[in-house]
C-alpha cells in the first residue's frame, strides 16, 4: 500500500500544505483510513498518539467538501456540513489549529484536474470557555462549513436553535472512548440524538470515531448511539469497519519505560530528586506528572511549589476537575514556552494534549487499566522523537506495573537515584 498522500486521494492543495511541515509520507493509520473516508465509508479506528489520527480524518473529509463546492460552482452550501466533537477544550482547540493550518488560504483550490475552480471553507470553534453570545454572533456571520466543539457547548447551541445539523454529511468523534464513558456519555448521546433527527431525511452521514485505544466495549457503546439508527442510516452499524494501526511500535520502540521504587511517604521527595536529576542531565527537559485523583494532584503541586520546584498544574483549585479557559491556557503556555519545567495533571485534564518536546512522563501511581497507561505514554515519543515513561511506586504498584509490562509487551527498566543521578541498580547491571 502506498504511503504517498496524493496517491491516497488527498487534495493537492493539502499535500502542499503538509510539505510545509515536511510531512510527505502517510502513517500506517492514515494509509488505512483516508481511502475509506474518502469513499464515504464510516469507520472506527485506533492508533497510538502521535501517529496522525487528526489528519487521517481531516484530509479526506475536507477533500470531499472541496469537491462538492467545486462541483456546485462555488455556490454557498447550507452549513455546517462537517462536525467534529472532542471531550476536552484543549483537544478541540488543537483540532481547530490543524484545520486553520490546512485551510490557511483566502481560497483553497479544489482537487480537480485543472485546479482552476477555487472555493473556500470556513471553520468555527465552539467550546465552553468562550462567551456564548460571541459564539452565536460568530455562527451567524461565518457560515462555517466545519464546526469543532465539545458536546456540552454544542448541545446548548443546538437546543437554542442557533446550531442546526440538517446539512451535516460528516461527523467525527475524537477521543471517542472518552466521549462514551463517564460523565460525557449522556451529553454525547443527547447530541447524537439531535443529529439523527436532523439528518434522517437528508441522506447518509459518514461517521468516524477514533482514539489511541478503543476496546470492544467502547465500540459497542458507539454503535448504540442514535446516529447509527434511522431510515437512511439503518445499516451503518452493520457496515462500520474497525481499523487498528499495526501494533504498539511507538510504545515499545520510541519510549523507554523506567520503574523507581519509593514508599508512599517518600514519593514527593523521590519526585523532587528525579526532577532535579532530569534537569541536571538535560536542561531543556519537560516533565508531565500524572496522578489518578485530582486531590492528589493538588497536593503534589502544592508540595513542589513549597520546595521551589518550577511547576504548574492542569486542574482547578478544588482538585476535582480540569482547569478551564484562561487559567488552563496560561498553564499550558508556560509549560510549552519552558517557563515551567514540570506540569502536574490528572488523566482527565491531560486527555488529548499535544505538546511538542515533552521528554519525560512521570506517573505517581499505576493504573489498573492498560489503556490509561497507553494514554499517559502518548504524551511523549511523538512525531518521531523519543521519550521516557517513569513510574514511581511502592511494592504493590511495582507488581501492577509488572502485569502491565507483560500485557503490553514492553520492557520496564529498574532505576534508582544516587548522588543526584539516575542509575541502574548494581544488581541489574550486565
């Protein structure tokens, strides 16, 4: 199977945009997904973070809109026609950034033979941290073909009658396993019910759902959503194909896995020593620190700041939910720019983060679910770079980590801290 974007059917204007980032070859998941979505097939797909899932659905679905507009002679079509929903405000913003990159021209040439037909596509970001009235005004003025937003805000606008889905032809559920689990499942189901009612008499809907992990239970939850029912979409649930990228090569080949033993009462001291050792070895190191619970994350950040460690947090002061809006952006910007070396987060708060240059992931607990471990690892080792996943835990947690090691077929290397350096225990040295 070819890995050339143009042979996969990607619009030539997008091929040129990708070349500006030196992206010339499609990844494994892109080679499998792009042709199917271009052919109007609905798919579920999973692949490790950093393997190009966003472009896997943006390239073919945007290409379809361009072709439709070119055939219509550039006439304004009803909007929106393409909806992308994701669980976190940060992920929605990142997707919008990729849209802006691909559509960053006054007019994008459609993928037609002579490329003389020019059309333009507009996109709009609808997330909960932005003023609602401002978003309503933006919807009126922009006539956006592509909408990106979190389920809660999309629901509010749909119920107000400000966002209608009658012209929708493409729907993407990004980080789909999160959208159909926990507190977001109700909002996702309600949104999909509104979409089903809107599109049931308007033709078929192409649906893509993706995540770094997607087990059979989550696929069943997705297939139970209302958008897979109805007169015109009655057979979608039977025809959806599940596509998986080849293995966990990134998890095994681009990420080094370490285990550092520490009793619970000494974990923060061990963490401080580790951060200092990382900084001493690599001055531009960036560490993302994970805990499962918000209250623990709050405690960890408080202790680090008390000891003058340059750190920030990605959760509200209550420790029960992620930061939102300006505060979250400030924390992420400080981490991205290097003003802070360490970012403390929960799994929920960091879901979908794409921050270049994260060198170390540090986990202060071991998840019982291997998918959580994979999502944590996915914040590093991106775009062809290498990273380190460090787990600090006691004897019980080391046993859990050993189980994950076997299940994921990775190699976890024991490490210890000695005189400000990260060392291999003498008994482990060859």
